[in-house]
């Protein structure tokens, strides 16, 4: 008889290590002040546990490091490009494969071509750079998350789904001719790293076919989404996760990827489609802004690492460990009474700062306040997904907070062990006992778009009076 063990171990062994940045609380207070309470401004060596992002922060495998040595750095026609192209074409089925230095470059190229004033891009949820690139083109980014997505506490298997009825109503109102694209983000990053079901993807495809709208996947975390489908959706439990991923791509007209996520790469991405006209125009812009068509802003060694990573990420032992790691962190936090988006997503855990810190008003950024406190007490860096990132003012100047105030604990791939996560749980558990002493933040200065990257803040005045400031525009229905 074969025993079934409850403990899920890391499906790798550690071959190389890097020291962590230990600091004292007094040091961290000075660092926060010098960084203007913006965690993006803190030097990485002053971070103990870095959960700011899972983008480009993972550990590459021995096979990937070996592939680096095979990189062909020819300016045009490099062998490494064709290895990269073949791997992506085999997985996605798309004929036109365009390399870019990361996902946002694909977004910039695509929406420069198809966006513009008076147009609308519909999605289950845009992430920050996607929204910014849509709106930079003059188009409007419209989100249609399913209803259960905004009920953070009640579990649901596919909170990343789109509300297709609401999306169709909007398409009818605005006219399909004004909607050049539908984006399905898998997994849905802005709403907790939650998966999208195959049923919902099929429904979105049918809706788009009905109105003649192309559907693209933002597939940065496609493997995590495919594994969730295997675990949670009827009819997929016995299917290999690669086959599930291939079925996802078959439903779309194109895709783009930040390969810094589910391809384990430190840099890179791609735009893929079958539309030869769009691809030809995209390549012209690629040459203008990124590099020649067979390297697109990447070294040959990066192209090789991505090709290997796209195979490795579909290892189901890895995916089981990956999802269980986020679940372990989420269970630990809820044990301390910390409200999270439930169930945890694939690449991390999202804390509901609005509920944890109800005394801090949205204009004083409860999510950013919690993220700063987490660094102060434990040297842990996290990312706010709330009003600093997505708040805005309307045409009349009225302040409109984001509909959610979240702190994302994004887990780098193959980097931290269980003891690191236990430490994160311990620090947040201590903070949760003393939330009443926490104050909000005021903006000193911030740009109108993507404010969270460069904003300067300071502790709010005693009267907690909001200040006028500009934060990124967003539209959520």
C-alpha cells in the first residue's frame, strides 16, 4: 500500500543561496521616511522578505541557467528566437510570435495600434499597466468582474470570472464597433489572483464571436489558472494541465504574457496572435521601440530561459506546491483574524485592508498604511492595490476611491521556504493586535497615472484631513 502524505514539500532542492537584508526597526523607520512611505523607493538590500511582486523575482532552475549558456546573441535570426517561437507556438497554437522585454511592452504596442479616443476595452479586470496603456491610447478600460469577486469573505471557486451579462449589456450600449478587444486576465490579478473557469472563457468567446470582437488572454499566470481548472471544474480532473492550458488558448484570438511570472524568467514576454495584419503592424512598432523582430528587446539567453520555463511551469508537482504555499499563508493569516480574499489565489494572498483598518478613510490609503507598517515591524515589503493605485477624481474634481483596499502578498516562485512564510504570518499577527494605533497617509505629490509607483507620501495629520492630489484614473462598472 502506498501512503498518502499530508505534507506537500517543495519539489526542488536548493543549490545556490543569497543573503537577506536584516535591519533594525529604528533603521526601517528612517528608511521609510527617506522613501516617502513608498515601498518602491526602498533599496532591495534593505528588505528582509520581498513580497512586492512575483514578476521577475522567481528562482531559475539549473536547466534554465544551463540554457543561458546556449543563448545565440545574433542581432537577426538568432537560433534562440526560433527555440522561443517554437515553444510558444506549440503551447498556444498562434502563428505570429512577437518577443518583447515584458508584458507591458506588448500592451503598449497592441493598444497603440487598436486603441484610441471613443473606444472601449472590456475585461474581467484590467491590471494596472494594462489599464494605463489602454487609457494612454485614449480608450477607456472597462471591468466586468463577476459578482462573487467582490464578496471577499465568501469562498467561490472561480472569482476571476467575467460578468458576461453585464459585459453584453455594455457592448449593446456602446456598439461593438467601438470595442476593439476583450481581455480575459488569467488568473485575475487585480481581484486576488483568482482563476477563471473554462466555462466562463467559453462564454466570453461566444459573446465576442456574436459581436465580432477579438478576445485575447493576458496569460501571465496561465499555468496557475489551468491547474485551478483541473482542481475545481467538472470534467477536467483527469486531464493533464498542459492540455487544459492548450484548450484555454484555443478559445482566444491572441494573447500576451509577461514571462516574468509563469515562465520563471527574470525578464521577457511575448505578444502572439493569428491576425497577420495586426502582427505586421506590431512588428513595425516593435522595431521602433523594442528591437528587431527576432529579439524584441531581449538577449538570446533570455529567450532560451523563457522556452525552458514554459515547459517547467506545467509540472503538476510544482503547481500543487505553488497553490498550497498561498493556501498555507492564507490559513495562517485568517487564524489571526486577518481578513483576506477567500479562497487565496494562485500567486499570493490579498489582505482586505478596508476591513482590517476601518478607521482609516480611503483618501488616507489604508492599504498603503498597512504595507508601510508591515515593513516597519518586520522588514517585509508588500504591494497596495487600492486607492493609491486605482483611485481617481471625476470631471468635477470629486474624489472617487477605489472599490477595494487590498494589500497583496505576492510570492516569488521557488524562492522562500515555509519558515519565511511562518515569519510573515507572525509579523502580521502582531500587527493585527494593534491596528487602532495605525494612522493613514497623505499624498505630498503624485502623477496622474500609475501614481503608486512614484508617489511621495507622509503620515496623515492628526485631524486626518484629506489633501487634494491626483491618482490614477480607473473605470469599474
